[in-house]
C-alpha cells in the first residue's frame, strides 16, 4: 500500500508526523498523490492562517477520489465538529493526542480524538523526514497562560518525557548518522518541573552529551524567558562545543504594558538581564526571538519602543508576526484592537529594521572561519549549508565553493568571504 504525507505547521508537528509514519513504516511512501492509497495530512490549528492552509490541503487532496484521506493534528482536536461538516468525504480523523491510533485510523477509518494528553517514547520515533537533521520533542503541552495563545486548550498541560528516554533517543539518532539534534517543546525551560520538581533542562543536556560520544550539533529551540533555567543552559553550553551557540527565546514584545496584558510574567528589564547574561557568558552567541505587533492596546509609543529595541541589534534574528485574534483566548475579549491595515504596516516596518540588523551582522562575519553543516549541492562545486548560528527551516544559509565532494550531513570548515542579503558566501578550507 502506498502512503502520501503532507506535514503542515511547526517542527513539533514534524515530530508527530514522523511518529505516525513510524507506526506505518511498512507502507511505501509516495510523493505523487495520484499514486497514493492513503493521504495523511497533519494539520496546524494554531492561527487562522494555518487553519486556512490546512483546509486548502484537505480540499485539494479530496479531489483525488481514488485515495482515502486521513486528517490529523491540532486542527482536528480544536475544530472536529466543524471540519466533519465541511469535509464529509474524509476517511478518518485523528486528534493531536491520538497519534498512536494512526494504524487503526488507516485500517478502519473513523474518529480518534478522545485520548488523554500524552507524549511519545523513543521507540515510537524511528522514521525521519530528514536523514541528517532531526527534531526531538522533549515534552508536550503547556502550563503558561499567555493571553493570545490557544495551545494549552488544544494540547493540555505540560508533560515531560523521561531524561533517560530522550538521551537514549538522541544517542541512537546520532549513531545512525544524524548530525544535528534540535530539542523542541512549547517551552524547553519548563522541562522536568512535572517529573522532577524543578527545571531540569540543563540536567537533560548533560545527560545527552554524556550518552552521545560522537560529534554532533545540539540545538535548543523555544525557550521561555526563565532566567534561572537559562543560566543553567548557558553553563552547559560554555562547557561543550557541541552545543550550538544559538538560542531561540520568544520575547513577544518589549513594552511593559503589552507584556503585562499578554500575561507573559516578565518585563523589559528581565529581557535585558537575560540577554546581557547570555552575551557576557558566551561571546559570539546568536539569539533568535519572535515579536507580535498589533496586539490589542498597542499604542504608537509601544510600537516605537519595540522598533527601537529591534534596531539596537541586541537580538541577531527577529521573527515579526502580526497579531492574530483567536477566539477562546483572553486577548480576543480585549478592546482597542489595531486594524489590519495598521498591523500590516507595523509588521512590514519592523521586518525592515530586523533585516537591516541581519545585513549588518552578516557584514561583520566576513573573514571568519565557520564550521558548516552541508545541506546539499546547489551546482557543481557550489554547496549550501548552515553555520551553528542558524537553525533549520527558519534561518539563513551559507553558499560556499569546494574542490571536494560533500554530502548532506557532512561538517566542513568554511571561510566567510561575503554575503548576499540574508545568506553568507564562503569557500571551504
């Protein structure tokens, strides 16, 4: 039997898709929908834009009357009743906490959405969509109650995997040839509070690095701005070069008034303290963050404060998002919401400032020597790769020439010779 797979949403969805594929690994994968007996669509329901994308994918795949369409993911958990009414021809529905039932869904069809919140084990994650760079989910769910976010209502409370299980999974992946491990979660800094009574992310990092003997990159994505936990992370990072000098910490805003309304639990001076500590302890570290503009009550002064902060270059990479008004959140009930025209204008303005910061940083990289992870060959002798300061699927690349042959997953030493907008240019040494 042939299986087609469409994965939508964030890297956490990627892991869920890989787990479902692991349950179906006796199927033959195909990239041609017209050849598939089954089409698995793992949806995202986080924002309106992602729900529209998921709906379009379902609609498009249902046009193929010869295959059975299985729809999974958080969109199913969030809006099953509406989806069933809209897409009556879907063969099976699988909720975000029911991915272990994917085999039943394929064999019998039906609805699987009633399981209790869960998190996978290493034995259930044996299929990868990328052979050299893997995402490893260390937990699921979220205990934060940010005013703009629906994730807790979809995925449930935070639940950590066991340290030994995660360390074993990473070791097995690296032994199988994976060069880069990206730890992901709704919040890495919260890891272990449920199982061990306190934040244990630094302890987890140490266990992974001790268990895995080979050289690889360990990258941390999605850290809530928890100063105590981040201090522990930075300490481990400083002691082992296998940990990428890169941290993704979504700050969401910098105005104290907006941060309070967002219920983030910290203020501007906390953000500045975290950044100062990281930069002082790890010279050359790159930070990525995300900011939301157009949040209810965001004044022109709030916007200008955020714009000035981004322009100072405290953070190397800033993802700029326009506020999405999501039913079921506290922010949805607030007044004084900027119109879409204002949100788009502010988003565009902030993105331009963030791009200028990136260009300035790229200009300063010229002449430096970098370890680069090869992604593929762009043309004969011209390769595409990433430095340790750039995460997969979201950050920029480095294009370099080399007289030797390289394959995806190889590490190569490259001298930076220049840049082209967001991407670096270089030559292999």
